[in-house]
C-alpha cells in the first residue's frame, strides 16, 4: 500500500470510529477580538518636524481602525533633545504603564535594547521604527542608511567636479542610522582623491546647532565646496547658514529627508539634493502592526519603507 492510500485508510478508519463526524481546525479562532480601547505609545529620538509626518501616518491608521470599531489612542512621548538618559527614562516609565503597544526609535542601541527586552518580558508588544537597533524586535523603517550616505557622496562629488573641500554634519553620534550614513559617505568619498574632508561635527539633530556649526565652518574653511548632512535637521541648518553668508550656489549641500523647508531650499537652488524616506508609511504601519499583535495576528519581522533621491529637476521645478 502506498503512502497516500495508507493516509486515506487511516482517514476512513477515523471517520468510522467517530460516527462519520468530520473535524476541522478553525484558524480564525486564533484571532482575538479587540473589546477595549487600545493605547499605543510612540517614543521618537527627539522632538522634530520629521516625526510630524510619522505622526500623520499613525493618525491615519488610527482613523481607519476607528471605522472598523477599534479605538486606538496614539500617545507620543518625545524627548525635547536627543539625550540618551532622557530617552531611556521615557522607555522605562512607559514599560511601567504597560501600554498595549510600545514603539521606539532607538537613540542608543547599547542601552535601548536592554530596556526593550525588559518590555517584552513584561508582556508589552514592542516594535522599533525609524532607526534599527536589533533583530530582537520587529522593525518598520529604512535600513539602507550606509547606501544613502554612499549615494550622496557620489552625487556631491559629481556636483563639485570631483575636487575640493567638503564638510560633514554628523547628527547624533549614538544614532545608528546617522553613523551608517556618515560611514557610507566617508568610505565612498575616499574614492575621489581630490576631495578632502576638512570638518566633521555632530549637531545632535539640532537645527540651531547645525546653523552654528556651519557658520563656524564657513569662516574656518573659506574654500569649502560641499556639505553633507546625515539627518533631516542639518541640511536645513547648513542651507540657512550658507544662504545668510551669501554663498548659495557656491557651496553644494546634500543630506537627508524632505522637510518643507528642505524642499523650498531645493527649489531655490540652495540644497542640491537629498535622500528622502517615506516616514508617513513608517507611522501608519507601526500602528497597524501593533494593533495586529493585540489581535494575535502574525506580523512581518521587518517592513522596509525605502528612500529616494530628490532634486530640483525631480520636484518639477
């Protein structure tokens, strides 16, 4: 008797023993109905306009869920500055509140991972977003940070003719995405022997600090031809300083993300180009997946949202 016939025979025997009753496993019964309002806490790295777009996506997800009869309160707990101790205090405090979901943009993986592990152990549904920190947790965002830095290095080199002095605004030193972009930029710009990096300064994701650092760099390096910014704040800060110094068009600025002021500077020719992420998607799917976790759905371990280059030509100006 072959294997199939053996299985068929066993099935016939089982049916006869149970009076012909058929058994079925209802996988839908694994899904838990939501019978109470849910609270999801989102902790970004810092108060920043970039996260306002993330919040818009999160709000849209909550609105759609409300139409399905699921009430979701999205609570943002944002540090005013990119301060590791403050960031970790907020994570720890929210673990104690035991929300239905906790989403964190990692500022310092070395300490964040331990706290997020404690959250999981406490039974909190956890996700990371924006900045990847560990495979221990599901992630929504963009992980191609090294390549973004490399792409912008090639773009800048082309714009300045492969020669000249350039500078780097490196963001927050503990943020893995900022560090990876800087690494990608530096290792790629090294392929251009006539380009020299003359300054590299952390701006701590502060627009005002980026302005000040760029002003100082312009004074110290009168032959500066290009600036690379590793986050959403510093291209705007660099552009403000360059424009105020009357050097718009003389110094090529590249960086990350598409804040409204960034897009205006691109349109005006002050910023040459940026790599923009899809942060609305990040907020939307973070909320969707945390609600799905409460329903006992399976969710992807990683949802990549990607990035794209934006220039004046691509904006249709």
